[in-house]
């Protein structure tokens, strides 16, 4: 039996190597109040993290600008973006987050994954700590 998870722009079979996780989001201005979104899609092909707008609004996260996205079917959509602290697997990072509309899939995107210093192990459906971060040595 194949289970299918569907959002406005994504339809995928869960058994096909898709990695879902719980993502927490917190306002940098109201530390300590974290909302969790279960079954967010881990998507290294998506630059941004998408969180339902209602959750971001409840946390008092402001809308800073509008971003435009080309979807797989060729349509272009616009969504507002704000700043948040993103939590996953006992780590956190500050990142831009997209105010998702009803029906949009919650996504943990590549920038947040990189900020959390994770690599994605799709075979075992888990995060792996990426180890020490490279830095330039100035002599």
C-alpha cells in the first residue's frame, strides 16, 4: 500500500525515500515560545523553510518582504517572508521563513538545514551532524 501526502504544490509517496521531521519555530523577539510543526518535508531542493502563516502570526513574527517562487508545474507564486529561529533535532538556527498559505506544504529548506549544520541521510531518513565548519585562515 502506498501512502500519499499532499500539499498545494507537492504530491509524493511517503515510502519513496521522503524524509519528514518535526520543525520548531520561535520569534527572535519572544524567546522561549516555540511552536512545533510535525511531518514537515525535509527538502534540500527548496531554498527556504515554509511555515504556516497562522503559526508565524501567533508568534508575532513580522512580514518583511515578498519572495517569488517557480513551482514544478511552471506557475509562479508569491509569498511573504519573515525572520525566525528554526529548531530541528535538538539544534536551532536563525533564518528567513516563508508565510505558507493554507494547503502549502510545511518545508524545512536547504538554508535552515545548512544553518543547523546538518547533512541529510535519505537512506536512513535522519539528520547527520556535518562536523566542524570550514573557515578561512588569514595569515
